[in-house]
């Protein structure tokens, strides 16, 4: 059961990064305010590129640096597919900003549950 939560958290973290990329491709006037602050705008980058390394390292038991480079490929190749799947199934209807925060906090909660269940 812990493996399920860890993999699910990694998928949600990658979806957070993907939703952020969708937000950044929109018009300058449609972007939320958080994109103007560089510190807050770095959260999706950390969420998509660094945080999935933790559950993947625990599940697959490889060195974290190898998992990091594999994660880069996963994020840029399978990230759009995962993001579209998450948006279609779990969209709140309140906009991409809310969906991004929901997937980020859902990833954190499922990561904590997976770590506790392990």
C-alpha cells in the first residue's frame, strides 16, 4: 500500500509542474499573480523535478542521482500525458492555479502517508 501512495505522490508532483507549464504558456494577462514572484514560481519546478525523486528512490531503491536524471526524462516525455490525465479526472473547475495547488498538496499528503505506511 505504501508503494501505491509513493507512486501516486510522484505523479501528482509531476502534474503540478505540468499544470504550471500550461499556465505559463497562456497570455500574459491570463496568468495568476504567483507567476510574477520568482520564489513562489519556483515551487512547481521543485515539485516536478526534485520532489518525485524521493518516492522513486524509495520504491526503486536506486541511487538518487540516477533517479534524478531518469525523472528529468519522465517529466519532459510523460509529463504532458500525466498532466492531461490529472486535469481531465481531477479538475476543480476553479482554474489551473487551484488545480496546481490541489495536486501539490495532494502529492505532499500522499507522500507523507506513503512514508508513514512504509
